[in-house]
C-alpha cells in the first residue's frame, strides 16, 4: 500500500532544497542502478555521499521522523536517506524492476 504523507517539508525547507539542488553537481544516474535498471536508466542524480545529498537527506529524514503519519504507516526500523534524481532534455527511466527497497 502506498500512503501519501503531505507537507513533510515547510516552505523554507523546500526553498533550501531548491537552492542546494540548483548549485549542485549532478552525475549519471546509473551510478546507483542495479543490473536491470542500468540498461534503461537515463537521468542524473546527486552523488549519494556528496555534501548536498547528505544535507538534504538529513533534512528530509528528520522531517519524516517527526511526522506521525509516516511513523504510523512505515513502522521502519531505519529510514535510509533518499536519492535525488533529475530528468532533462528527453532523459527518462524505462520499465524495470527496482532493486530492494532502500
């Protein structure tokens, strides 16, 4: 079941995310692709361990950990930081089975 968790970030946090992502260096999205997805993944992403990805990931995970709906729905032992992907100029991701849930 997919549960939507609205308003995880406030307006200031969203503005900070946009600012950080606009100045960040993006890499080929296949860097984190598994065997199947590497053949169809055509996008860019923030390097997983970059300062930008860590800052934004920490912000998002902290916000999720304060959100009662997320806590109730996920019942997670651990929440991994998100990956940040972008698509421009015809980039896409084709049909594939994703890796295990991060």
